[in-house]
């Protein structure tokens, strides 16, 4: 058996074998021996991945979890992934995503002068897998490679107070595309009912817990991962009213029980059908109610985030429907106290991506047209790597990572905006 790895990369999957297989091949193309890979199939046709993994499972870095006789919920599939993790730090990515496993060098360089980091974050770039009729899309590669320590109290305010939120809170530090220490994960399991993941909205469920229980958070604006979007992914449905409703109908079978069994939701008239922002807020209300966490006056920031969520649509009718749904909920919540802060504008409508797009440089980074000869997130990461600061040249001071200055707090929106 290999020594204890620095990082475990978990990849849970369900019925997206064509993307899962490519992601596995690309991840295992790295020769690093300080990384463990946990691949968890949760599909309706287990033989597809069982046959594919017959050879790859011989790699000592690989732990493969075959699809069980009965389909698991997302939270149970994620749970068994993390249970198998042996690394000092653990991250989860989607089966259509990618992570540059040289992120381990970033982790090691920081730990050399800063032992005890609870969680690491890094920038992602977005990539949409090719498909017939894919519109014109762009992605941003940042110049910045700052490495900063983020204050737990500020993360708490951003997550639970919706301070400077975009369509989601900018608190971040989920295990999804972040590396969480094994020690912190073990503490979370002890504190929160003997599980890592309780709520169906798994990425935010664990983020709430990491922020509440962690104390040492480090993040960099340099990208180390790709947030992939394939036609079968949840993110692919964002901004498409009909597709989003279809995805939600598939999700509610598991998620609904978490909402209806809690008395807290009788006074919070939002539904996950309204959009991503509402789904995050519902998970947050559930968590705060269960663990007796109070945060006053968060409705103003939440209302602004809901307005931004409406701007995800390109179709004016979809935009108006989203606005009306949120507007009705705000009029019912706390006597309409926060309705005046919900001010969506048709100017927010996402630009129709079938039109010409901009590429080139600005003071933040470079924008790239995705219509280039790449076909996977791994290939896109290869282009990004060639443009950003090499890991060994990143600015990590030997006296220790400093708390983010007011200027460097831009890393929040760079990471989560």
C-alpha cells in the first residue's frame, strides 16, 4: 500500500458513464503517488463501469466503489466516497469536472510554513463540454495568484448573512472543489449526527459545517480546477426554465423530506423550484433550525441574491416568471419586510450567448473563446496551466499566510462569484 496520500480526490457519479470514464482516464494520467482517487458509481447499469474499471482498479491509488443493488441518494453516495478517503485532505469533484492534482504542491508549500490549515480553496474556470448546437461561450483565466488566509468570522457573515452575495453566498469552502482536512471532517462527523452529509443539498450542507467548525482557511485566486458542464449536469439547466424544472423534479424526491419535516419552513415561503438561490437558502434554514444557529437581518442580502438569480435567464418570459415567483414569496415572508430589497431588472438578463462574444485581455485576466480545439475539461486545464503562474513560483511567504487585506478580499468574488 502507498503511504498516506496528501490529497484524496473523490468522484461520485450517476448515469453519466461517458463523462465519468473520460474524467477517470484524465485524472489517472498523472503519475503522482501522493494522491488517492475514490471513484463511486451509482448508476442503473453497473456493468458499464465495472468492466471499464477492471484494469484501472489495479492502480494502487484507486479505490473503486461499484454501483450497489439499489440506487443511493446523492448524499449517501458522497458519504461512502469520503468514508473511503485516506488522504490528509479530501476534495470532491463532479464526474464532468477536472482537478489539476498538482494542487498538492500548493497545499504542501502552504503547510510547510502554516501547519494546521483546515481548508484550502482555489479558483475554478468554467467549461461546457461540446455538444451539437453549443453556443458561443467564453471563460476567464485570471492573472492573480495571491494566497491569503480568510477570516472565519467573515466567512460566517458571508455565508449566513449573505454579505456581498452574488446569486449564492460567497462564503464557500464546501468539500466540492475545496480540500478539507481529515481532522476537520472527523470533527464534523462527531458533531453532526455521525455523518459528513445530512442534507440533500450536499455541497452546501458540508460548507455550513466547515465554516462553523473550522478556523484556518487558505485560498488562492490561481485556478486549479475546471467546473465542467455537460448536457446531463444540473449546472447545464441553470438559466433554462424548462430544463431547471425537470432537474428539480428529479431532485425533490430526496430533498423534499428535509423541508417538510421541519416547522421552520412554515414561515419561509420559498421553494426550490424558484431557483438556485432559494435552494441554498432552504438548506441553510434547515441547518440553522436543526443546530440552533441564529443570524439576524440576512434577508436584505438574500433578496439581492434572488434578484441576481433571476438574471440567469436569457428568455424574457422565463425572467418574468422567476421574478414573479420570488416576488410572491417575499411578499409573504415576514410581512413583506424584505420585498423592497428584491429589485431585479431586465437589464440583468444574461446576454444571449448565440451572439458574438468578447475575448482578450483586461486588468483582471484574459478571456478565451471556448470554441478552440479542446474537447474535455482536462484539455482546457492544460491551456490554463500554460497561462498561469507555476506552482513553485506562487507567492507563499515563509513567515506564514497573512489574513486577506481589504484589497485582497476580492478573492471571495473571484472564487465564488
